[in-house]
């Protein structure tokens, strides 16, 4: 493959033409996000036809034309969500379809978080030299070692995708994979709910509804300020200060001096807006206050979640799938709280796609309703496996034999 360095408008136009003409395009990005609200794009690597394009995103700030070219094709990449999120947030444009080799590998029994280097070696036998993993991608010019690394990140993606696709089709799991890949090219997948920002702040679970109302107003203000300045949320107001503001309920900018971790610069720059946000939260009518979130399960419910997790892990093992791909813990906690009365109710509580529901909804309902029990087989032979067995009938008084 020939390598094309793209650092001016003419080269970008030629790149976009090649991308638009390609049936599929390999894609990867390099970005920094340590000191900004949104990821700062540094480099975009693409394979279209027989060429690798290395797009310098620092010299070419506006890549809308590239996003538009990608919108008509299928992108192939590894762990694509973070790459596509940049295009979704910057331009609101996403490819027509996506083949994520990390997701495909999970359905092929490689685990949920296999690295690109490992999947390339497992599928093609090629060992990538990942020497630039922590490279400073804002430095220019790019070094020969950096360019080699960038090329390696995309040059094997088609071969890996083709082999994984063939395996998925042979195993009858391609439709499962395709179902899970759809959100990658759905713009709604990348839109955060501003109403939920406050729930990510430590201490929210212990607050009453009035306090949550104040916290919600502060969280929305902090998000707005961070966006305006393109800095991380914690650089605006640290999480612990957010909780302190809820407890303090300042009525003037001077009151903010009581919070030592809110520096003088922050108090001067947006102190008035903080006070106004607190006042809005205090003034909310009761019916406008957030609903208090459900607490994590107590000891008994936690035991139920543990049992459900054991069953999901057993089903995942039987199908050579990662358990988290079937049902993450948060979904099992919902099931334990809601205790659905049917397999369909379990599927709804899990928010399960059809293939997931087919694998786990009925067994989980059977376990919850006492129709089955779990046992360990083969421990004496050194090959323990969790099995589902019919539940023994209860003795009078509810005591099982």
C-alpha cells in the first residue's frame, strides 16, 4: 500500500474523493482529551482502495468534507465508538454502516476488550510493533516511527474484518453482531442526556429530591461552562465542590469563599452564574424536582444479583461470549429490583436486543421464579461447570430438602 500524507486542502479533496468512491474504508484516529471538554483530533488514518491516507487534523481543522465522504460508505475499525463520537459531536455526520473488529472478535470468543494488536496477531499472524502507544500526537512533524505506527493501525483491518465476518457467518452469529453494531452509526448513541448529568456526581445517591434539584441545575451549568471553554468538567467545578455547593446553598458570590477548592478566579469568572443556578434549584416546585434514584441493592437483593450473574456467566461460557456482552451488572440490578413476572418482562428490564433475550431471558425468569436451581458439576474431576437443574419442590413451610 502507498502512504499519502494529507496536510493541505487539495490533498484533502483527493482523499475525500477516494473515500467517497470506496465501498468500505478502514478508519482510526489519534486524539488527546486530557485537557479539553471534547476530544481534540490530531490525526485520522484511512485506507481507501490501495492507499493509506494520513490526515493531519491539526493543519486541516475543518474535516466536514471528510465526514460527508464517509457518510456514504462502511467504515471498518477497532473499538470504533470513540473514533465515530468525534465525527458525531463535531459534524453530526456518521458513516452509513460500521464493522467494528473488537465487537466482532467478542462474538468470535476473543473477549470483549481484545486489543488491535492481539486480534491482528490472532487472525493474521502479524505482530504489530506498538511502540508509539503514548506518543504525543500534537507534535509536528510526524516522525517515521509515528507514521509507521499510524499505518499499522489500519493496514490489516480489512483482512481481520473479512476473517471475522466469515467466522460469524459460519457460526450463525453475524446477525447478532450486526444488531449490536447498529448503534455505532446512530447519532442518538452519542448524545448525552443533560437531565442525567447530575447522577454521575459522587454523593448524588445520598441526596434528597430538593438537593438533587440544586445539583441538577449546577451540573447543567458546569457542562455549559466546560463546553464554552473546551475544558474538562473538573477544571470548572470539581465534583466534591459540587456537593459542597448543594450543602452551602450560597446566596451571593461572597458566600462562595467558604469553599476553599473553588478558587478566586472561578468565583470571579462565573460565581454569579453558580449562585443563580443554586437559586433555580431552590425555587423549583416539588413536582419539578428529580425523582430520587433507586439505591443499589441491599444484602438480599445483592445476593439475587450474584445468582443472576452466575447464571449469565454460565450461559456466556457455554456460548463462548463475554458475560458483559449478554447482561451487564447494572441491567441485572434492574431485574433484581423489578422482579419481572415473565420472561418478556425480564427482557424488557434488561433492555435486551432479540438475540440477548433469546439466550438469557427465559433462564433468568426460571431462576427468579424458582423453576430451576444452579449446581456445580465436575468439580471432583477438576472441570467445574455451573449447570441449571430443575428446582426441588419446597417442603411444607417453605423449606427445601
